[in-house]
């Protein structure tokens, strides 16, 4: 079966225009000759350029794969709206002519802020003065000794780390009177007889204890006789021997009366130092006529204070118990009394049915300062908390 011939689409033309006449054979021949000549000329130029230069160039004349040189970019026709900071902006002249960029350049005024930021204050940090953030310095207060006293805990700048560690070690040994700073053993002079141990007569005593407590005793005797030479904390001396700290006659703060040894607090480094007292000195003062007189008198005073504390606790407990009874049992007591022998439950109405509280106006208690309100019928009181 043969294919059906298709009808070509009608030519489009504008209304009123004459139909275009077809090309004559002569016109077709001339057009083809011109196309072939132009093609031959282009091939000749491409062949000549390939012979002269082996690089591949783009249709614009630049080498493919390389950046354009700076000379190829013309800066004479740079638009006025260019935002390149390297090109200075030039204001137009008064006669309306465009000024030449090569001949006239505007002075460099720096980076200008945007229009919406012009209301902010611009600070020149090069002209500002550092005030140390409001903290006082040695220059601000030259008469303050605390500011000019060097910090002894920090390593000086002129010391190396090894020299600083050696300095700290020597300082620790000097404070403890140990090592090279330990006093030498006496040769038996009369004035050094008192520097012997009280218990065994040894000359190797603890010089730190002798300096602080005035007690000459050796290390072995301290461990052998703990009931005399053990150390007591401030809390133990206050609770066990009933010594005072906050009153006018504060024995624990009087170093001439009870000397103490200070050590860092083992619970937290930032807390106050721990005060340690010698047991024999504490007992000697507590059993003397200045304080309690004897150990029996101290025991009597301790028992009396314990009884008073127990009585205060019992009195406080009874008071709170009475208040609780008043708040919870007063209503039931009233109802059972009014109804005779009938069993009444808390919250029941006298006339029958369950009682519902009708609270009155809240009133502030002048003694406790708490806000209370009472039921109009049964008189029950409750406290209110206002947030």
C-alpha cells in the first residue's frame, strides 16, 4: 500500500502582504557560489593560523584554558555604579561632563558605613584608653599596700620552674623546721635542758610543736601517749569541753590562752583553715578554776545542758501537738458534745448531712505573719500561702 501524500502547511504571511515569489534557478546558483566561497576563505584562515600558532584560541581571540591578561581588560569604560573598591569613585563635574578617571581621583576617605548604620557612633579604638574594666590598679591607687604587695604564691618572672620548686620546698622545710633548718642537738648546756622531751627525755623533739604550743615532746611519744598529745578540732573542743567561741570570754580565739595549729581544711580547699588544739592544754584549762574546776564539775554541767535541751525539745513537741489537736479535733469534740452520746465524724453538719466549710475573710496573724482564714460554722482555721 502506497503512503498517502501529506499536504504542506499553508505559508504564514501578514494581512495585506503580497505572496513571496519562489527563487529562480539563477538566484539559487549565485547563493550557493557565495556560500562556498565564504567557506573556502574561512578554511584558508584557519589553516594559516594553525601553521603560525599551535595554541587553541577561542572565537574571541584568547587562548583557551588560560586567563585573560590584565591589559586585555579595559578600565576606560568602567560604569559609575561599579562596586569595586580598587576603582575610586569620581563625582561628576559641574558642567555635566563625565570626568576622566585617569586625570582626577577623589581622596581616600576610608570605608564608609551603610546608610542605615550612619546613626551609630563610630569609635576610634586607636585613641581609646584601657581603664582595666573598672578595677583598681597600682597606678590608680599608689598608697594602697594591698595592690603593691607582690603575690607570694605566683612564680616570679625571673625564676625558672625548677628554681621555683626548690624555693617552695625550702620554704616548707623552713616552716616545719625540718631538714637543713632543724635545730642541732644540744651538747648538754644548762640553758638547753628544757628542750628535752617531757616523757622520755629525748633531744629529738618536734620543733614546730615547741614553737606553737610550747610543748617539748618527740614524735614517738606523741604516738605512744595519744590521750595527752592528740589534736582536737575546734568543734570537739567546743562540744566536749564546753568552751566558748562567740562570747566575750572566747577561749578558743585567745592564742595566749589556748594556742592552736592551723592546717588546710580537708573538706574543701576554699573553706577556712582548720584550727587544731592540744588535748592536754585544753583539758588543763577546762579543769582549772578559770573554767569548770574539775572533770566532775564538767560532767555535771554537761548533763545539766543535756537535760535542758531535752526539756526544750519536749516542750516544743507538746506545743506543736496541742496546735495540731486544736486544728483537727476541735470540731469533732464540739459535735460529739452537742449531739450527746451520738458518734459524730469530723466534717458532718449538726443538722444532718456532710459539713461543707464556709470560709470567712483572710486575716493576717500579727505574731507569725501568716495569712489565716476560719470557717464560719465550725471555726476551723487554715493557713494560706500567697505566691
